[in-house]
C-alpha cells in the first residue's frame, strides 16, 4: 500500500510582508500523521512544564529577570513569562493550536515564537490555519494502489 502525504496550499495575503518580493504569500500545510497527532498532548504538557520551570526560576531570582531575558526565553522556548501571572497563552487549547501549526506547516517552516507573533498580528487567520491542518488530518493521507508487484489486477483486453 502506498501512502501519499495530503497537502494543501493556503493563500495568506495578510502575511505578504513575510515573503520575498515576487514570492506568493502562501503556506503549504499537511495532514498530521498518527505519531504527530498523538504527540500534540505531550507537547502541550512539555510547554506547561517548561513554563512552570521558568516561573520557578523567576521566583528564585525574586523577580529580577529582565525584559531581554524574558524575550530570549520566549524566542527559544516559545513560552511567555509574566512573573506570577498566568497568561492567556497558558491555555491547553492555545498550546494545541501552536503545536498543530508547527507540526502541520510544511513551508515556510516557523518556530513556535514566530507562530505566536503571527497570532498576535492576525489571530483569526492563524486559528483558521490550525483548523485547516486538523481538517486535513481528519480526512487522512492519500492511499494509493500498491506498486506493480505482480499481484495487482490487470484489465481484460477489449
């Protein structure tokens, strides 16, 4: 059995500034595999654990963590640190969407921090992108006929 990755090109004129001149503003997305889909929950758990770790570090430093360090942490790990406050980005649904987009985006490849920035710029469009990836995943990848192994049916002459 041959399996072909199900992909789709999504026009994103709203994000045209991200693309080089003459390049079409579009994202190529794909259906997630079972391994990727099931990894979403683990990634959300890891993001929550990472955030908790940095909150402990921030408390240990008595809130002396500067804005530059917060920004670097956000860029590297894709988490926001806001002292002891919980941010809206702590929700599992938000983390699920960020990870879905990261796993389902074929091109251009974006880091979590970049996806979050796009979400601040145009939240509905980024959410739609995540939903399209989940829709493709629900449809599944394309099943093809087995290659010519000699066991397939042959048509009868007319």
